[in-house]
C-alpha cells in the first residue's frame, strides 16, 4: 500500500493543528482538548519549529520575538514586556532595534578569516610558508586536512585520528568557553 502526501495536504494539516483552518470532518484533539472548542488552550500546547533558522534577518531581535510570540495569542502589551525581559536575560537590550543581519556581521568576518587562513578559500599549497604556519590555528585547516586525508589520500581512520582529536579538542574548549560565558552573562542575571 502506498501512502502519498502532497505539500498541499501537509500545509492543510499544519493549519488545522494550528487552529487556522477547521477540519472538514471528525474531531481533532490536542492534549485531550478539541481544537474547535478550546482554540487558545490548544495553540498554547503546541510549538512551531521551522525548517530553517527561526530568525528573520531583516527583522530586529525584538521584532522577531514579537512575531513568534504573536503566534500564541498573547496580548501585545504582555508580549512586549516578555520580549524585553528575554532580551535583557541574554544581554541584548542595547541591540534590540538592530536587525539580525547587523548582529551576524562579526561572525561572518570571523568565518571568512578562518576560511582564508585555513585553506578553505585558497589551497594551502599555494600559500607562502608563513601562512602555512599560521593556518594550523584555524579550525578550517584541521577539517580540510582531514577531508584531504580521507578523500584524496585514502588514509584509514587510524591515520586521521590526530586530526579528529584536534577538532574534538577545539570543540570541547569552545564549549567550555561558551558555557562559562553563558553562566556569567545569563544565569547571573537577577
């Protein structure tokens, strides 16, 4: 037996579950509540998980929170208070009106620099000797060298283990730094 679902059916089901459309027949329950008679309670019981990152770059952090919170029939005044509290909790109150693209500028710059010195943009064998020495400080270097080892050189796993360990170490160090920064800036807030 084949089971075919069209995109139209998926969106229709999604809209029924989000109480935007009424079902043609039958009864739809969420947490035991009928979505037609308990619309607001049902909407509060479910969430939205988009396929892409759930931030719209052209909106500010505050406007993103207002948009996503607005899906849950929260009164606008209460939603504004909660959005400002959330921004304060993560230390973004001073940037509440900056759009997401502006906030991503620094991360883009870091990624480009790491890519340039690590061999992602220009292969290392073309670079001068000094750049080859600097490249080892880039995450990209270790990833690309491991990629070359597997696909170009055909090395077995045991031979690329040192590169895997370096990448794992970098990941662990960055995780520790992130957790400490999180605890310092978010958890210590009143």
